[in-house]
């Protein structure tokens, strides 16, 4: 069997993450698992790579320069509704998780996530009724983060419009968006 024929038998995976180091490590891990991997570092690059060859699987970072990962999820699903997409983010929020699933992602994972977790997420077709429910409510800081993310989503990522709607200065909002949310 030729090398080209062997590549045809391998599942195709598109990884789109602006963190080149993380994307490279993840790509190497999936190549060892038998995937034919292509890597992009922006929404635009991900769309271009997908147009060249529609992937069977995709790992999409939520927050990248330019367009958001949600835009890429939507574009991938419009191109091929069978693409299994997992969204990764260091800025997890309920609002973005819900939107990612509505747009066609099969799962949403908070970073750091390893190749084993991501591969398992590709094949999850149902929810887990045994998932642990936190023993206490979210902290005020986390609730604020969730609210900001929901309003930012409603404003289609427009920071100025979001700041106006929240009644805060744009620079204050930008500082809050730069910080990682509290875990609880």
C-alpha cells in the first residue's frame, strides 16, 4: 500500500488554536493515534483549511484573534454537518458552551484538556446524567464572568456595545475580559 493510500484510511483532524505550542503538541499526539492532522492558528486559516479538505474531526479554540471559534464551528457545520467538533477554551462560560453546542459542536472542554479527553469527546453522543453537580453555587466573580460573556455574545463580540449595555467603561470591560474566570 502506498503512503497516499495509507493517508486515505486515516481519519482527518483539523486543529485550530492560536497557541502554536499547544496546537503542535496536540497535533503530534493525534498523529501518533493515527489521525491525518492539519493545523491552523486563526478562524480564517481554519476555514481555508476546511474548504481545501473537509475534516472528519475538528478541535477549535474558542478565543482567537480575528473571528471567534464559534464562527468557525458554524462554518464547519455549514460545510459538512458530519464533522465532529470539540470546542476547547481557557475561558469557559455557560453562554459560550450553549452556543457552541447549538452551532453544532459535539462537546465543549475547558483547557487544559489532553488528547485522550478530546478523543473521547469526539464520540460522546449523549449527555452524562451522572455528571457531578457542584455542592455550592457559583461565586460572585464567576457569576459576573458568566453575565459578561452572555452579554458579549448577545452583542456579537462587540466590546464597546457590551460595555454600554453593562454600564461600564470599555477599558474596564477589556481588563475584565483579559482575566481568567474564577473556577467556582
